[in-house]
């Protein structure tokens, strides 16, 4: 699958997963795609915890609704330390890495959903960080539960180009 096909086919998947494991070689390849993303001042401060242990996944499901028992999970960990003139780019850096991983996940035939809103409630990010051994001063920003989807569903239809993009002036 080429990159444009992966972009078109990528969507948030909240359905069930098959029992098939996600091999560590595939998880490594997916996370390497995230590591290749740009980062503010090239500080490369976004890190990842890859979870494929069923017991740890079950403990995570006690903290966060993962929708349907994934076979693996990737946690994106951010460092809010300033990197340029007192500014931090942790959300941008993490988002760029996650988008690369979302495309890799799609291209490899897996499915996932970007979860961050739930992490902002009830100290879930902190609890998840404690479970995963995330150092003080860093935080789990986004998690990607993944596996082989049981459903072959398409994502939602996107608005047409001319409703969201214009040349030279807003609204064309």
C-alpha cells in the first residue's frame, strides 16, 4: 500500500480484534515510523512504551476504555521540557509521531484508534504512567490500541476538498 492509499484508508477503529497477535517485528516497525517523525529543534524527546503482555493490557483496560481488547498498545510519552526560547513542542512532536504510526498501522493491515481524551480525565494519564513506569516529569499523551480488525469497515466520508482547502485566500 502506498502512502496516499494509507492516508485515504486510515480511520479510527473501535471494533473487535481477532485473536492474532501483533508480532514484535511489526510493532518495532510501527514505532520506528513514529521515531522518524519531525520534532521541535530535532530534540526527539517523544518516547514510546510498547505493550504486548496480556496481563498489562488487562490492567490498562481497568484504567482506560480500549473499546475491544487489543492485542497490543503503543503509549506515546511526552516530555514538556522547553526546547526553544522557553517553548515546548511536546504535543506537536507526539502528534507527528502518532500520525506516522497510524499510517504504518493502516499500511500493515492493522487497525487502531487514537485515544487521548480519556487520558485527560480522572488522572488516567498519571495512573497509566505509573503502571508503565513512566519517569516523573513525563506523561502518557496518546495511546494506540491495535490488532487485526475483525470488521472490514470503511472510515467516515470526508468533506470535499473545496469545502476545506483553498488557494491564496480562505474560502477561495
